[in-house]
């Protein structure tokens, strides 16, 4: 019997998709090689310095830090000492006194503060003030500071933001046009991602797992490429349940890798176990808040596109453009970070 017309159409369509994907990947690699030689490697480009506060007495402390770091201490006297030492004198006692880093974002982005062997903090342009041990409400201030740093770390990192964009388009493709179904899909994949990155974040910061920074950043970049290749695929999964399990497993695997990157923002801060637990919880809360903000922005963009005159066509184009952007950035970052690792 002669096969019906169009019987081989699915097979031909599958071959066409594979050819298109191979050509797409080749273009990504070519452009990424060009980009690789125009940019230097780096996780997020943050310029970080360390400030050590050595308590001499109840009213005096030695501040040891980079000469670029400008400090202010209202109510106290800050006197220059032999470089790189400055002397802080507070007649009313050091406990509870504010210490502010001035001009963050100019020559310095982050300040890691270590106070003796018991306390530590992190100063950024949005949270440049810390209170020396003994301040009322210092615990809440520390929690807010690390939560804010978690938000900043995600939203200021191109790799993390692009990864979240790709996860959103995966969920949108799998769930269809129903906003409730998209939210349920995002909840499943983001929960798997969260549990996984929380695991590697905690184990790395606690010192139970040690991975070189460039290695973890290169793996994060590779995860961008893998997730980007899946975004434009319109082929339905073999079964809905297997598709959901596969996406959750993939998100969890990527979460393990991204947790190593999140840990890089905390592993230089030496804290006691109690303070470290607070820093971990607060930082992780900030990461989750940033993810929710990124997903919300993606939802708004998708709703705007889908409600336009040619919604489905424009949404398909937006999904394809997003895949290109994520894939190109992923390959470029991967090659850049691998080259930095080889150079040592």
C-alpha cells in the first residue's frame, strides 16, 4: 500500500528542526569566539576590598584596609596612622557606633568588614553603614544587609538574570497560554532550583565543599547554553509527567551549579556559626526575592506581547530572540572564564 501523502511530514519536520538547531549553535559559537576576545573574564566585575577592625580597648580600634577606602564615623575621631592603618577613637565606647564607607561604586564596590574573630559584615553602595558590635537592632540590620546583597547579586549578574529568563520561557512553552499553568510550572522548577542552590550555597560557605571560583562560573555559563538550546523547541514531550520531572531535574542540576556562584559572594566573609546562619538565611531570602522580581518582569512582558495584534507570532519571535541572547552570552562567558582558568 502506498503511504498517504504527508505521512513522513513529522519525521521531515524533526530533521529540519535538528538542522536548524545545529546551524543556530554554529552561529552562537562563531559570535561567542569574537566576543570572548573583547571582554575580560569575571563573575560580576565587583571590586572588593577588606577592612579589618582590631579592637584595642572599649573606646579605641585599629582599622586596617585598602587606601582607596574612605571611611566616616559620626561621633568618633578617625585619625590616620601608619599606612594602611587608621585609628578610631570613640569617647562614648565603640559598641553601637556607626561606621560608614564613603563613595562606594567609584573605586570600590564591596567592603568585607571583619571585627575581631567574632563578627563580620558586608557593605555595598546601597547599604554602606554598619554598627560596631553592641548596637541595638544590629541583628536586624545584618539580616537586611545580607538580604539586600542577595537581591543585588542576582539582579546585577548577567548570567543569573539570563538563566531566569530562559527558565521562564521554558515554563511558558510547557504550560501554554494559561497564566495559572505557567505559574504552577514556574513554582515547580523554581522550587527545585531553590532547594538545589541552597544546598551548595550552604555546604560551600560552611567549608564542606570547595570549588574554584572560575570553575563554578564556567559551569554557570555552560548551564546558560544548555537551557537556551531547549527554549525554542516546540516538540511536545512524550508525556506531561515525564516532561515535568525532566524540567525539575534539570532545574535542580542547574541549581547545584548556581549555588556555587552564590557562595562566591559570601565565602570571603568570616563570621561565627551563629552569624553565618543568619547571613545564609538572609542572603538566600534576597536571592528568592530577586528571582520572584525577575519572573514577574518576564510575565508582564509576555502578557504585553501576547495581547498585541499578532500575539502568538510576536511571542514566538520574543522566545527565539531570548534564546539567542541567552545562548550567545552563555558561550561567550564560558569561553572567557575557561580562558581565565587556563591562564591561572
